[in-house]
């Protein structure tokens, strides 16, 4: 009988998740046992090009174990208990140590960032007249590269229309309606690969080092990350699905016909149809996921219990794009507060950003900020960056003069207004390597 352990990185840069599965009860025969002390748990590292980092892990009876190392899935020649990683190439790397004996094995993921041009700042994925583009804005908001993807990938294209994009484990996953799923290294923006899509796709969500989900107009599909390929369709649901969010045990997906549905992460099947929500999915710092429909907010607990909260009269959440997609709902990175663009009576976005304290929703919700007269939200509307700033894409009321406006979420003070080239920003991604 053996004990099997998998230790892996769950979220890029900041978050470490450790998951285990035991195939039988504890006996005198055991696979590799990791010693979990605070130093040994360090799994994320940031270095400069040319520097090195020594990756080690502590196990009981290390002399009885075998070791195997790989970088982004490619095996190395190293078979020792530690590995010295160095490279002159900027980028993000997942380095995996496989430890095994005659009774079991363990996989430990190390996430290493080698600093580069794009390790800090904001990224706007834009739809333009003929060809989509990626705009980079530096962290200090002083430098703008309107064609950062083209700069990093001469001769390649993002296609005519970007649907959405997500950051996961040091990579950007971009859904292009014409080019499929495109993967970029988030530090260099160099393209790592692309695959065709099984149906008209809407949203990508990573689950672990090897697996992600792709929502489409024909249900939800598994995506194998290494090597990149499309897997089987998730059973139990076949309609239009859009934005998704992770909880410890479930992936929540917005759907057109049934509101939120819950996918069991361990079995990858639809576990429950919740029938609430039409716009936005945002996870708070307590582990709940929030969604909205017109003047009502819904809180979904980790156990899938749903609570609903009616907002004050006249306050309705704008649903940008379409009902099964992202909307304008997002959440603070430092407090229990939601942000959204209030809708006008016709459902179109107003000029007002609202902040709702999710601990006291029944009280009146103040207007956090209002765009200047003559300006309007465009594209994705607004998102919260890693510094807890509100980043909003805007245009003039006649649809020209695009700008990105940055506010501090804490007090709504204006940080900066940045002229850009695109009037249709479809996604915002953020890097903040320390």
C-alpha cells in the first residue's frame, strides 16, 4: 500500500496550495513524506537574469528517495535532491521536483520569476478595426506601449477579435475568436503556443498545474495545460457558459439559461445548478463568491449556500458585454467591498462607480466616483489592479478619444488619466512582481 502526495502552486506569485490524496490507511510502508516547516514551504522566487536560485526540499529518509526535475514539463538531466536554476532569459518558470521510492511519489512545484520588461504594470487587450492588440502601461503610469504583443512577437497576430483573457501561473491565456487560445509568457509577452477552440469560447480558468476549464457557447471543456490541448466536455451542462471563478471545491460558471452552475473540481462534472446571477463573479477575502442581477447581489458560500441582498432603490449593476460574461462587478484586494458601474434606467452604463460594503449591504451605497461630463465607460469598463486601484477604460460620449482612468479604490482620488489608442478594451491583466 502506498501514500500519494501532490504539492503544487495554485496561484501565480503569491499563493501556495498543498493538496494530498491518500490511497489507503497509514501503514508501515510509505511514499515520500515532506517535512512541513516554514522554511521548507517556500515555493516562489524572484531573481534577475543571470542570477541563480537553489531549490531544495526536505523529506524523511532522503537517502532512500529518487529525484527527477523538469522545467515547464521538460525533464532535465538533474537527479539530485536539490537543483540550481539559472538563466539569462526573462520569464516565468514552473520547476517541478518529482520525488519517489518503491511505495509512492510526490510532486513539488516551484515558481520562479526572472525579472523582465513586463514584470510590473497593466495590460489592455483591445479590439480595433481590423486587428486586436495588447497595450502595456508601466506600473508608474509613465510609459505606454500600444503594440506590446507585436513588439514581442514580430510577424504574429492576435486575430481580429479578442473575447477575454486571464493570467494564470505566470502566463496570459487569451481567447481570440479567429486564432483560438493563445498563451503568452507574462514577463516577456512572448507567445508560447496556441490551439484551436472546440466551440465559440468565452472564458478561461486555471484549476491546477495541469488542468483548466474553457467555457463556450456549447458548454464547458477541459483544457490540458502541458502539453496544451482540448480535453473532454464537462458532463451535465451543454448551453452557453461564460465567466468562471474558483472556490476550494467548485468552479462556479455563469450561464445564459441557468445563472450560476457549480462544477465539482475533483470529478469535473456539474454538481449543482444555482439559478442565480447574470453578471460578474467576484471572490471576496472570506472565500465567498458574489454575482449580480439588476438590483440584487448574490453571495455564494464555499458550501454553495446562496444569500441575496437587494440594493437601495435606483441602484442597478451594469452588465457590460452580454448576460453570460464578465460585467463590471469586481472586488477590493484589501477590504470587504464590491465595485461596479451603476446602470441607467435603460440598462446602459451611467458615469457612476459604486462601492458597496458587503458587510452592510442594507445601508445606502455611496457613489464612489463619477466620470467627467462628456465621458463614458467603454469595453470591459473597470477592474481592480494588484495595488487596489480602479482601472477604467473610457471614451468620449461620441465614442472617440479613448483614455484609461486610474482611481485609488480607498478614497476615489484620481491617480492619472492616460490617453490610449483603442475604444474597445476587452480585458485587463496585471503584473506586480516584487
